[in-house]
């Protein structure tokens, strides 16, 4: 079978394309994909993790031809209470995001901005569909963990000039301790888990910002006991 692999950030630039088609045998797993990709492009794609259908996948996960697959190098860093999650290419409206989390029961609203510093601009590249889904999941989980009343966030894609925000996160809660803790938990997890990369752009050129690999969930335990047919 043939699968198309999406590429991002430094890996995309090294290959010279944002997609590569790789041939795999039927029943191939994520580990087989990595080996086949290395043979196809002529170098090992490490360190990276594989995203399958917008979820980080363990090495033993099987693949099929219809899967949406991406190689994710180290990242730079809805319903219920989550009221707004969006990736934007235009400048972020901090006031609008903060207004979304207003609530009659809120005793505290905390807004966090991540802004460009030290360099003329930062260039953000995102696996946009997966980034939005991952940020939504993070917001939902941290809202439940910190008993937040509302969460809203936006992240920039593309060029972000010195002093401009690349991410805005707003949360509301009954008490300030929960609001501060919740906002910090959301940004810390976005930087660690969302497939977002950045480059520092100066007059001398552009440089990738080092990051860390996102965590990958362990595969589910293998079933025990005889097959269902044998038990009938």
C-alpha cells in the first residue's frame, strides 16, 4: 500500500517538500513507516513522532492506506467551558478573546499573552488541523482539572513581529488561584504537545527554535484469554 506522509518545519525543509509518498506492506505499523521513510528520503527522520489521524501514535500502531499521517519533529513549545479555540494568520484580538470567557460566576479572569521578544519577528508553522484539535483537548482537560468556568484561546500562524502576541489564552473561574493555575497549565501543555514550530527571523537569516518531542500514549494492552470465537 502507498501512504502519504505530511512533513513540517525543519523536516519539510530538509526533504524539500511538504508531503512524501511511502510504500508499505499490508499490515505495516508506525515503526515500519519510519524505516520506509528513511529509505525513501535517504536519512533517519529522528527525533520525531508520528501522528495518525491527528493523534500521536505508538510504534506498534497498525496503519492503513486511508490514514492521515504526519511526522512531527520537536514542537516549539467547544463544548462545555471551552468557548473558543482557533488558529489565525492575522493579528490576535486580545480583548475579544478575553471577553469570551466572561461569566456571572467569575471572581477572576486571567489572560496570558505570549509575545515575540529579542528578534524582529518569529515565523510560526503549524499542523493546523491537529493543532486546533490538540489545543481543544488541552483546554477541556485543564478546565475540568482546575474547575474553570470558561476557556478561550487563539494561536498565530505565519509571521509575528516583535512585541506582537503569538498566543492568547483567557480563563475565568470563581477564584484567582484556579484561574492562574489553569492558564499556566494550558500554555505549558500547548508548548509541549501541540504540533507548532517557530523560527527566529533576523537580518542574518532564519533559525529554527529548538524544542522537545510531544508525548506519545502507550498502546492499549493486548487482549487476554481465548478469542471470542473460541469462547462461544
